[in-house]
């Protein structure tokens, strides 16, 4: 395995897996902050020993790489405190087995749940608003079994009464949305997409994975998919930690 810094990752490194924390932001650091970071790095004579806000880990198995990445970020206790409730949002959209990586790796999701509970979380909830039948998708993906074995709880994202309408006044197109209550009400929100090509958005990563916390996804497709995905960054609840299964 190899750890690389955000600067080298952005400069062109293709990662096999990445653990990313934007400190409650979905985007990279603002330009001025990024420039200051680059200057500090140059003055230090290299990448230094951290702390980092992005870690990319390559050439290993999903759980092994996740554990190396989260350790480099200070451990899960840097994000989850004793007594907090946690929501983990993987991609579980498809009724497909783990051998066809349409969904997030189930072993990775199980490991994240275990780390959250070890850090002191009182409850770790996992859900997705699936495209295929939610019960079959949860089961065939292997994620339900992995989460329950790790001590987490699976809830459905496929019932409208589980959602609450919120305003997104700064958004360009998506001015309001029904968003899952579990995401809105949790203490810590961990976003766990799987890196894939997408016919409409070209690429599916952290931002697009948030379509799985929204009830009316048809609005996205009918009103400019890319813009609506970007508008979700103005939702009142943003990920505290993004972990990409890539």
C-alpha cells in the first residue's frame, strides 16, 4: 500500500481507494487556502507528516486500505465522539452481488460501522434510496449482512414518510428537496460512494451519491442533472467524512 497527499492526487494520481475528509465541505479547499497550503508544503521541503484533509491509498484490499487511510487522518475518533449517532450512506442502489461492483464494497461498509462503534457511537445507521427493490438490493449487495454483523442498523430509504422537506435557498435549481430524516438528524454523516462511470453525469462520486438521500430523484433528471447534483452541496447537512471505494 502507498499513501499519497492531496496535492499529488490532484496532480494526476489515479487512486484505487481513497479516504477523504473535507471538514464539512464537499469541495477542495478554497483557492487562497490551497495556495497557502502549497506554499507551506514547499517551505517544509515536501509533503510533511500531516495533518492532511485528504488521503489516497492504493494497491490493497478495500478494508486494508480504509484502515490505513483512516489511521492517517487520526482514526475514526477524529470524526466520531462517544455518544454520537452516525449515518453511513453507501451506494446500495442495485440488486447486484459484490462480484459486480455496482454498489459499495460490503466489507468496507462493515469495517466503517465497526470503527464508528469502537470510537463510541451509540448507533450506526446505514441506508440508501435504491433504484432496484430495496430489500433485494440490501441483501444481494452483501451490505445488509455486513452491517448487521458489525453491529449497525439498516433502514429503508424507499418510503416517502422517512423524508423531510428542507429549503436550499442558495441553490441555483434545486431550491427545496425531501431529504432523508436519518441524514438530517444524525450527529455524524459519512458518505461512502463507489467510483463509477455514469452515462448522464459522466462520473459518480461523493456529490452524486447524495442523490440517494433525496426522495424525488426524477426532478434531478428533468431539470439539469449536473446542476441539481451540485445544488445538493447547499443542503443543510453535509458529510463529515467522505470515503470513496474506487
